[in-house]
C-alpha cells in the first residue's frame, strides 16, 4: 500500500507521515483523521481499519465544512483508488 494519502479514507491530499516517518499532524478534511493524534500507541493497521469502519458506518460523509469536497467527490471511488475497498459499498 502507498504511504501517501489518508491511511483511513484514502484522501490523496492528506499526509500522515513526512519523509522522516514522523506524524505531520495533518487533519484530513475528508474523514477527520488527525495524524499523530488519533490512535497513538496502537497498531497502525488495526487503528486505520477501525477508524475506516467508523467513518463508513457513519455514511462515509465528507467531514470538513471549512474545506469542502471537490465537485463529484465519491467516497467509494476514493477508497477504490487508494486500494482501501470498503466491505460494503456506501453508494
Ligand atoms: Zn481521511
């Protein structure tokens, strides 16, 4: 899996770790994940999939009102593009 993009929702403009592998404290406008804050000390894969399940269970809605989604944004397409295919398609 690629290390670029949000590890939870796959949003490409959210960066979890910088080139040195340190948290960027980027707040993902798509799912609300905050690098370096959410799930500290937990296994990353487990945490990411937990957060993703929660986001999907809430309807996979765009999180930020300050940074709205691009026109035509689609959660299922984004997850697919990032290789994070949801268990059940929210569309
Ligand atoms: Zn995200």
